[in-house]
């Protein structure tokens, strides 16, 4: 097997050389290609190096995946949820093996690092494509003033706008004006967060999920949820939750696309990419194929 290795050294607490070597060795590769320096080669005893122009941002991941596509049988990506979305944004024909090393590690693309190679199967994944911004999201596209990041080894909410400009400073949950529309219907108002997410069977029969449960039950592909308060926070106590309750949610369901204008930062799978602009989010089927353990 020919294996490509792509590492995001800035995800979470940083790359772990032992983890990278362990995952690659599980695949018993005949040939290993890796990105230069801390993009892969630094963590391996030996590999063929793939050089790409470096800008020290998400485009390093995109360029590497594009460069390796077709040269290997699988591209192993180490990083957080946003890294996996960046890798998928290269739209590779080669399947990805996604290993979480980020802050939250909740992407549905992720494979556990202790996988049994004999159980791996290719699984196609649909995604949310942000038209014009070269972004794909598998968790959600979110409007809001904060994102989550690892700061001094702990998960913290940080200021999303500052993070866009390379700064890390504490986040300030605050409300903003926004307008969302989908398939002829519109919501408009002042919100704390807006989530655009895909729906799946996890929501079926769960009345506590409210609109998400109903939308999934009748067969919609996606949902917009507008929340009255900012809920992207690194920690929440009983007292702080009581101080903002009740949290009110308005929802819109859709199958094809939605538009959102928000006077705040918009992020895809935790990566902020624009501020105070309108975006169009399109539901795209079979965006990428990933390797995951076969279900029992």
C-alpha cells in the first residue's frame, strides 16, 4: 500500500510523532509520501518528501492533499475537525484516513487511531459546501463571535474575528443581527449563534432535539438553527447556564441550499473564514471518501 501523510502541526496541542508513526505502521505501507518538515516528514523515520509552497495556514493542507491525490492509495490526515474539512476541500479522488489531533475531534470523518486495518472500508460522506469560499463542512457552518481552541492545554472560547487575523484572545459571547433564508422562507433577527447542519438518524425520535428531530423524521437533509444566546463556549457551569436561560431556537429546514448574512464571523467546522458577509451553503452529496472501521 502507498500511503500519503499530511499533518497539521497547529491543531490542538500539536502533532505527536509517536501517534503518527503508530498509525502509519498499522497500514504496513510499501511506500510513504509525506509533506515537508512539520507537515509530515518530521514525525517519520523515513519517507519520500512532497514539497508544496507554504503559507502556514489551511492552504498547506489543501495543497498537500492535491499533490498526493492519485500518487497513493490512502492519504492519512492528522489534525482537528477543520483540518479534515480542509483536506476534503481539495476534493481528492483518493480516500482519506482521518485521525483526530484537534481541540474537539467530533468530525464524522474521524477514524480511531487504534483501528484494525482489516476492518477498514471506504465510506462516502456528503458535506456542506460554502460557495465561493473553497470550504466544506461536515459538522456545521456557524455564525457567532466565538470559536473553540486549545489554549495552554485547555479548551477555551476565543474571539473568532481576532483568530481570523492570527491572534488568540479570550472570546466575548455577544449577540448580532442576522438574516437566513432557505427555499422561500426567511428568519431575521438578533441571535447569539446560528448553526447550519446536516441531519441524520441521530435526531430521529429525540423530542428534546425539537425542530431537528421533526426535520430529520420527515426526510430533510439540513437544518438552520438560530439560537437566542451564544453557546460556543469552552466551559459552562450551572450558574452560567441559569443566567442565560431560557435559550430560544428558531429553525428552518432545507434540502439544497441556504443563504446567511450575519454581522459577525462565520466559521466552517470551527475555522473562521469571513465577517459580515452573505454566504451560500450548498448540500453536496458524496464530497469525499474516507476509511472507517466496518460496523459490526
